[in-house]
C-alpha cells in the first residue's frame, strides 16, 4: 500500500466558494473507489456547522461525508474510513482534539499502512507533517505535544506569505497551491508557486507541476 495525500494550503480562495479552486483535484484524488469520506472538523468550534459545509460540498462531487464527532467511537470511525479529510481552522485546537480523541496513531496507521487517502486543508495540512511548529495560528489551547501525525518527513506552512528574511520559517504553500503525495512521489499542484526553506541553503521557488519527491527521502 502506498500513502496518498492531498495537502491543500487553504479551503477558500478569494472570490470563490468552499474548496472550489481544488474540486477537480479532490474528485481525481478520491476517485471512484471512495464513496464516503470521514471529515474531521476539530479545528473549528462549531463542528456540526463545519461538517454541513463539507458535506454539502462533497455531495456535489458525489461523495457522502461522515463527521468524526458524530461517531460514538472516533478511533473506530478512523478504522473504518474509506477516505479522510481534515479541515482547516485553528491548528492548536485541531491537534489537541486529535490527541484527546486518541486518533493520531490510528490515522497514521490507516494512511501509511492501509493506503487510505488523506486530504488536509490548511490546519489539516499542517497536522499531516512532522510538527505544527510552522503554523501561523494563535495557541488558543495547548495540545499535549506539538508533534503531529507525521505522514511526511517535513513541515508545511499553509497560507504562506513571504516573510521577513530573518525568519526561520521552514517552507510554505501559498494560497491556491497543494501538494499531492503518492507513495514516494510528491507533486506541487494548483496555481501558485511554493517556497522551500532548507537549513544552510538559500530558499528556492517551485512552480506548479514540479516534482518535489526529494522532500520525502531527504531529511531537511
């Protein structure tokens, strides 16, 4: 089984509706095999309203959505999931809830061992990485650890804005861009370039369509 990840910088691009800018990528990513997607709304306070937003959008693409918070046992919901989508919001709130509900290891296992497709948007992209150390969010709550799910061996900063040069920021997906990971292959998708920061080297810009697989094999 190979890991399959669609890591989106943001769920709404200025001037368009929820997930509009990446809906073709979503349909292609989940394909025909997935009928139901397990949605994780932990990053926002109103989980029901957030799940409704995701459910309405995914219905237009032909998928049913189950909110993980609607299940009596979140770990069991992950265990049975055909596809997983973790939405954006506050990264600290999201990671704390993932730990509180004891689903971090189960999500990692399902994605890395069973090949369950994982889509993240914004905070959901942030928690797919090694740690949430590159989030822009306010720490409104504290998770027990900043270590995240660890589906890829590097960090991503969604909603990346060009920062001040002295910042030690480790890489950014600008709004409108996304990373598709299939096994050991990583491709930059979307409409905007991404910037890579590697310690001891100058930062590099990459265009949509670029193969970024080297990020998966080298420690940065």
